[in-house]
């Protein structure tokens, strides 16, 4: 069997151990996919099972397709038909089609999408006289999803778990929701697993579970650390008889707790399956040893893990760089400069990644890369200024600055909802076209007649009055403060605060970052002009682009060079995660750091900033505790910021805030006492330096604080 000869001893042991429960603890870059596919091919080659007698579960359709192709190649290219290979939902759905009648459905049931699900919940809440403004339907629907992820039917949800959501009626809404789905002969994605668990657990249907026990002689599961409770229950029920279950995963890479994943599932595998064998894959084929030692040093501080030590097959390699910067702009400049160095070393852009903990961090890097002409792509979402919430906010600012910007006004006229339907907006446009005037002028005219309903007139009049009020404030109000005021008074910030979806907090962070960005420009028109130029920048057609993405989005990927940015307390680890989940949240954040470091093959560079502007205010930061957990012999530290030494102590207690000593010179060479020229304020002398911000006494304009890129040395 030639395919066995390419495996290392641990991989081969995992492939050849075909019978009984097996946990393959596969560290990052240790070849877990090879083990899974080779093991599946091995079982087929030994005729221990036919394809239809193996249940192979993946987390994505892409992974299922890849596995199918690789197994076929291992078996000489012959097609492998009739097997049960796919995602949890796809496989459970396939089962449910055969047994739908046992849960009150017919086999031609439909699967509703999330939007339809929210609409159904909204109808049920309105029928129950629940104020959907105080309790958004998305919140209740999210609660129902979490219950389903935990395998809980309405009768198993306790009043304590439901709390006071929806006036204490959340459980009843859940019951009505399930009843309504049954009437519609429909289910949502969570039902696919939940219905099969209900069938398997019902003693009256013991023959159904027995049928699957006879069918599946072997069960194999990828990414087991990411399973939720419902997935875990489904697998345990199916593997109960044969015990021939092999799960592959890495407890150190469980980073999806926020969407229901339970790291405990992999940690208790030995207890769930008596006599289970654990095989650790520790030979890493991706990263150099210094990178692996750095990652191991961080993750070793987690107590909730099975433990393993990664060994590189690629040698020692470069040390991990840890570099401190003054602020986010300095961080982006430093990363940009180092990428240009990497390019001179003939490292292609597609082998470089910049990882961020939060989406709002991306803006600084995007703008710097555009300034330098570095081609980039944002993975996992649109570029900063293309994000929906940012474009909405910019539309408000554009109308404030220029009242006849019809496209911007149309975008926000009913955002947030103001009760203005498409018919009303079409009438406004028709009037504007007839008289060849702007949409704003058309609205002002129609507010003085009876062509619109009184409520619509009042709404539009209020909106126009607000825009005029904000417009009048432009000369006297700093533009960043004005933007903050507009987003609040328009109800736009409130709209996202009321939204209880997972994405809402990220959208609010992006809005805060937008306001922060404005402070770097002299005026609102100047900022809007900058954004227009950024949006107009054409993408380089080449596919050789730098990747900007979040730590979460990077899981499963690898690059030659990785910049791991924003390693500061409160940002990484995330303060919100710590507040909500305590020690468990800290351990998941640490696993996220481990995932980030192990994305790098050759070079890993960690950065942290002493200051970040948050919602228009400068916040002083201390380096992340994770930096203090990196083994000193594998890292190389440097800083553009002089600081008093201050570390986290061994017990993990937070020290007093680090005090940074002000620099005497900026990164671009401006020094205290130096003479400079500003395009607006003329000539002056630098009297204070605050990162990339200069306090200057101008000969004619007096003292001003400006950004260093707006002045020239003379």
C-alpha cells in the first residue's frame, strides 16, 4: 500500500488504527487532512466497509469536495460512489427526508432562510403583543438558534434560561415558531439536526437508530473542536453501538465559542468513549521552530487543554519580531515599510497577510497600502469604505455638506426606517424630474402642499430640518464631533445598538473608526474628497495581493509572512469577550493568538500600539498579556516608543497602566524646535510631539495641533 509510505509514524498509526474510538489530536500544520483522507481510503482498500457504510462529516462543502477528490486519487482515480460524505446539516437533512413524518413533516419539506425565519418570529411576537422595538425579532430568533444548537426543544428550555426576554414569553414564542413551521411543512437549519436527535432519542423509534447503527460501520469527523452540543449529541447517538468513531481536531484551535462551538466536546472524548485511543500529530510541516515555540509558549498558559508540543520539520528559522509603535497610523506605516522590504526580497504579495482582531483596524492598513500603491484584498468582507454602515454614514455626511447630493439622500432617506415606502420616494423623484430640481428641493416643496400624507410630510420636514441644522453647525463644530452628532441624532447609531445580531457590534466599531479617521483631516469637505479618491482607486488586476483579514478568518490558511497586529489589552484579548465569558473567554482569545501565530510559515511579526483613537478619543494602551507569554529566547523585541518596563505578573493580574515617555522626534524626522511650513497656517516652530501629531506655534496663526504629513521641514 504505497499511500502508507508517505506518512510519518504518528500519521500512519492513526490511519491503521481502524477499529474502536480514536481521537487524532492534530496540531496546526501537521497534516490532518492527509490522515483523514488516507484513513478513509485505507478502510475502503481493506474492504472493511463499502462507501455507503462510512459516515464522514466535514464542516464545509468545500472540505467535503476536497476529501472526495483526494480519496479517489488515492484509490487510483476510480470514482467513489454511494458514500455519506458532507456537512452536519447536509447529512442530517438527508436522513430527515426519509423520516420527516415522525416529526410532523412530509418528505418534501422546505428549508427557510434566516430572513424568512426572522419575519416569522416577528409575526408571532406581534400576535403576542410584544413590542418589537424593545425586543427585536432578531434577538429572539438568535435565542432560538442557540437553544437548537444545544439540542433543546421548547419543552426542555427552562424559565431560568429564557429569562425575561420578550416579556418572559420567549419559550412560548419558540413553541409557536415550531408549530408554525410544522404547519408550513418547513424547518430551519437548526431543525435538521434537532429533529433527527428527537427521533433517535425517542424509544418508540428505536428501530430507526438501530437502522443507522447497522448502516454505518465507521464514522469520521473533521474539526471536532468546533462542534456544538447538537452536533455532539447526533454523533454520540450514531456511534453508540459500533464505537468505531474517529474524530480529528485540535483543542488549541477552538475559536468559535461565540457561535456555539464547545471545546469541552473534544476534551471529554475519552470519557464519552471508553477505551478511546489518543494519537497526537506533532510534526509540523508548515512553520519554523521559532514560530511554533512562540505559539506553544502562549497556549501553554491555558489550563483547559489536552496538551501537545509541535516540532518543526523546517529548522529553527527567524525569531518572531515583537514591535511597539506609538499609534495605529505608525503601526500601519511600519507594516507597509516592512512589506516593501519583503517585496525587495522577492516575496510575493499573496504570501503576505495582515491579521487584525477587529474589523475597524483594517482602515489604517487599507489607506496606507493605497498610499504606497500596494495591491491588497480584504478577505471575509468588503473593504472599509465599502461596508454598508460606513457608506450609510458617509451618505449622511455628503448630504450635510452638499444638500443636492440626490444619490446620498436616497440611500439614507429611510435608514433607519421612517415609514417612507418606495411609492413615496418615487413620487419625490417624479416631482424632482418634472421641475428639474434636486431631490432635497423637491422634498421641501412637497412639504408645503397636500400631495403627501400628513405623517410623511412631518417625517420629511423633520429630516430636512435636521440636515439644515447640521449644515449650519459646520463652521463652528469640529467635523469629527459633528459626524458623531449626526449619527446619533439621525437614529443611525441607535438602530445598530438595538440590533442584536452578531454583526452589530462590529458595525458600531466601524462607525467609531470612521469618526476617528475624520479627525486626521482639516475639514469635512477635505475628508469626503479623500474618501472619494479612495473609492475611485482601481484595483490592480493582478491576483498577487496582500491579504488583510481577521484572526478568525485566517483559520485554515497559511502564508510565508504574517503581521499580527493590535496586541494590546482590551483589543486582544478583547475586553468584551473577557467581560462576557471570564476565564473561558480569555482561554478562547489565547487560542485565537495560537491560531494567528501558526498561520506563518517563515516570518511572524507582532505589533502593538501605545495609543489608539477610539470614537474620537485617544486611549492609552498596555501591551497584551499574550506578549508576556512569548518565550524570550524565540522573540526579538523593538519599539518606536520608549516605555517604562511593565509586565503582567505570573498570576495574570493587570498592572498599573504603562506610562509612555514622549518621543523627541517623529518617525519621519520632525524634531522639537524644528521649523516647518503648513499649507494653510504658514511657517512655525515645533514645540511638542505627540506621535504623528505636532504642536506648532505658527508665526501668524498662533499655536495649532496638526498631523505631520501636512507640514514640510524648512
